[in-house]
C-alpha cells in the first residue's frame, strides 16, 4: 500500500484541464498554533483520460463552490488500475459555465491530524461561512493510512478561490468524545444552524477507541451538532423507529415547511433485523421537526421506488410553492445484472408526498454517489461505483466496482435538469430559476387531497416559507387544512374574498321601490324566454343525445359513466393516439387512470419504460 501512495504522489497531476494545489502551504491554525502542511496527501484528482471511479465521499455547496471531501477513487497508471483514498478537499467553481470533460477541479491539502475518511460528514454553516468535517466516517481500505483517524472535529474556511484554511475545533483529547461514538454510514444533513446524524455503525475502522472490535455494531440515536454553540446533543430517536437506528440511507433538509424546516429520512437498511439485507420500504418516509423535536412517519403515494441503500438526495423549491426531492441510483446489496434496474431517478414532490418516476433505459447503475442542487433546475451528481460489476470472488468484491468500467460520466460528473428531466454533460452558471416540469405540474393540476399521518404534521406543512414562489402560486398551490379526524387532509387552496362595509344601514324607500319594480320586470322577461325555448325544442327530434367531436366525426358515447377510449389526432405528428377521458368525481378532482401494460417498467432490455 505504501508503494501505491508513493505512486499517487509521484504523478504530480497538474494537467491542462485540472488544477491541483496539493502540497501548497496554507495558513493552518490549531488554537494559537500555526502549522505547515504535510506532503503526505494523495491528490483526489487525476487526468480525465486516466480517471476510473470516485465513491464514498461527501459533497456540499457553499457559496459559488461545491466542495468534495473524503472517499476513495481509482485511476489507470501504465495500464494498471490504482486505488487511493482522497486526502485533499476538492472544489469546483459554480460561478463559471463548464463541461464535465474540461472542468477545473481544485485540490487543497489538509494539515496533519485532519481526518481522511470514507463516508465522511461535511456540513456547511452559512451564517459563519464554515464547513465542518471529521465527525463521521471510517478508515479507507486503500492507501497507507496506518490506523483509524483520531476522533476530532475540524472547520474549513473558504477563501473564495476554491481553497481556504483549516482549524481544529474540538481536538481528539477533548472530553466531549467520551460519551460520543463516531458513526460510519449514518444518515446526515444540516440546516437551520444545526447538523444531524442518525444511526450508522461503529467498527474497528471508525476510531482508535473501537480498533479492537471484531464486528460492526449499530449506533442508535440522533446526534445534533449546534454549529453556533459548537456543542453536541444526543437523543434516542425512538420516534424514528423501534430501535432508533438504521444505516446507508439518506437524510435531506427541506427549508420550505415548518418553523425551522424539516428533515426527511428515507431508505437504507435496518441494522437490527435478522436479514442482513433488510431494506427500509420507501412507501413510508420519516420526518423530523427540529422545532418540536418530534418524529412523524408519512405514507407516500405514486410510483413508489423499490427499497435501496447508498443512493443520493438533492432538492429544489419551485416557483409554484412546492419542493421537489431528487433521488438517484443506489442498490440492494447485490452486484451484477440484479443492480441494473437501480439506474433510475425518482422525484418526491412536497407537500403532496407523491413519487414520480423519470423514465429512461437503465444502463449504468451506481452506488456511493452524492448529488447537490447547484443553481436553477440543475442537480450535480458526483461519482458512484459500478454496481454492474460481475466479480463474485470475495477479494475482488470491494475493488471490482472501482475498476470494471470507467465512469461513463467524465470525471464522474453529470448534470440533471429538473425541468426538462434530462441528463447533460454541461453546467450552466447563473441558470434561471427552477420551474416545475410538465409532469409535476400535471400532477398538482389533477391530484386528489393528501392525507397526512397526523394533524400535527399537517399543521407543520401548512407553515410555509418559499423564497422563490411567484405571486400567483399562493392561490394555485396546495395548502393543507387540519381536520378533526386521525388523518389530516390537504386540499387545493381556493381564492376567497372577504369585505367589510361601512355603508349606513338606512336605505331609502325610493331605492326599495325601484328594486321591486325591476325584479318583477326581470321575472316576466325570463318567463317569456323559457316558453320560447321549450316550444323550439319540442318541434324537432334530437340527433345526437350524447357525443364528442373527433376528427370531424361525431362519436357516440356509451353510457353516462367512464367514457370509452377514442382515436384522437395528434397535433404534432398527425397520427392517432389513444386517450382516456376519465369521469369526474363529485369533488371535481379527476380520478387516476392506470397506464396500459405496455408502459410498465422493463428491467433489463433497455427499452423505453
């Protein structure tokens, strides 16, 4: 392993399309002590032509930059795959337009003692413009790291150029760590001044204090780090599940609902279950309200994804007072053909809690990927291992997803547009505001009411604060109203007008008399019109008791209920298309219509799903 580290360091990867600052001397402070940087780091970037895979990292957007910390990567050298852990923090400029094949990836060294972890924590406190790293993660299986990293917490202060300075906030000797366990693959997110970590596991690779463990042990509870006070607080998370823990799922902060936003938790596996691959169903998601410290479990609707782990989430609020959560990739713990269907994208739209699948042929499944909203309707996906790797030999199961195939996305980067619902290889700086896709719009135009698990949750969802909502969205979006029943129901908001009058209650006799005379005259006129209409209608037979106009022909409808299928001309290609006209229920909401069998998902044949 030492030779691999030396090889990576000797590459000196300074390329035309990649800038590397590894080994530079930056101001690093530890209390009052300023340190020089050690030259031990393996740069986390290589030439695009040599790059294979990146995974197990963390990424976050801070200002005009996206930062990538920790994890592992692989690359080719003299025709041989090489594997390393990333011991520098990487950054990509979001103020400039770029493509994934030419983007400049900056690499900034770390000081000695700063942890280089697999599946690390990386939190951003916007108020202070600080990133926090070091709480969660484990030792990499690659490289020359001699032992688990000391349990310490570090901050990184961006300097606006992609680099910055490191400071040790809580050192490894602090008594703070006496009652805290470093978790690996916990579910983490940050928002409203705090970062949260739920569950995960501890092992011989997570900390020096657990180096003698011979098996992984679950870490129960919800850990909160208050980024203002720099203090940790642990709670049982009993409201999340019976045992208050899980691993390899995802947590996402939604700022648009509740007094202080809401944390959405989904997926992963239940560590305590007898089946090692018992995955959490995505039909129900968990919601944590930081303002009341309460948990809620909410049932979702729509095209519900199959259970999975090691996927990624990102979210954007729309201009129509909704919030869309992007879910991408993941796996069920099995490599090879069984993993191909997991190359898919789903959108969970709030406040409806409804799943929408984005259909495309699955080809490149991956896990260990991260994703971030990077402006406008754009989601940046970073890295991911080749889940389609076919190695079954135990010694190759870990390495084969790194070297079986190069990432089809150059440097492991891709852009997904939430409005067009398509992938791209180019990032657009200063992109216009996110506008809902036609698919999401159609759902909100026709959807039934949303049933919430409790009136308290409905009240939280009713408390909204959208920065990007247009003036009209206040009337057009859905807002829940609390009911007295067990389930609260969200119904489409209706415009209401109320007025108060200061007019005197004294009304003149002349005005009253005029109103009476006018009313009598109107009644006489209406009576005459009704008489003429009836006389005209009785004079002829009805030719079409019930019909619709289709391609210039009158097609008779069968019955008064759900209407039959009819051939309708396409405005774009002139070919007939089958449509179904659904009967309206009494509440005026269109009933859902099932897709025909030929539109059901196809797992392996690559056809349009």
